[in-house]
């Protein structure tokens, strides 16, 4: 009986340790391992109507859902809410990268104080919203 108990306990511990990495990544809002953020940024920059992208945050909401938050710079003459651009970005990240939740902030090129000079991933220290 003690040997069977040790085998079962060992099996349970082994299963627990194999899940620790993914659980820690979710709790720490880490980037899902299957998503290359630089590739995602490059793909979004190629979308018609996107002049730049910065303050990109990608994280796992849970085991099956990933999230993207980003500031998208569009031309000054684009429609006020840039719905077409947001729809194209959402479709791209869902189909190609498996990101099912997106929060996109639209900025006009003339109004974006960091256009062409912003940090792509994350925030500058002291950055204010």
C-alpha cells in the first residue's frame, strides 16, 4: 500500500509541476508562448490605413483566450472611429495569431505625440494616459 500511495502522489506532483508554467504565465499576464509579438506588430503595420502601432500588450486571459491592447496611428483624414481598420486588425490577429479579445485605441498621426518615436511593446517609464 505505501508504494502505491507514493506512486500516486508522485504522479499527482508530476501533473501539478507540468501545469505551473502556464498558470504562472496567465497570473503574471505573460505573453503566450505561441505568439511572436514582433511578428504580430509587423503584420499589423502592413494593414492598409495603419501608419504605426505602439504600446502593444499581449497576454493570456486563460488557457484558451489571448488578448491584445494597442495604440494604432491612422492618417488624419480617416473616418472618426477608423472602424474598417479596427475590423481588419481584429480579423488578422484572430485568424493568424489566435487573439480573440482586442482593445485598440485609435490615434491620428498629427495628434500622436509619440508618432514614429514610441516604444512598440509596453510603455515608456513615466508615460501618462
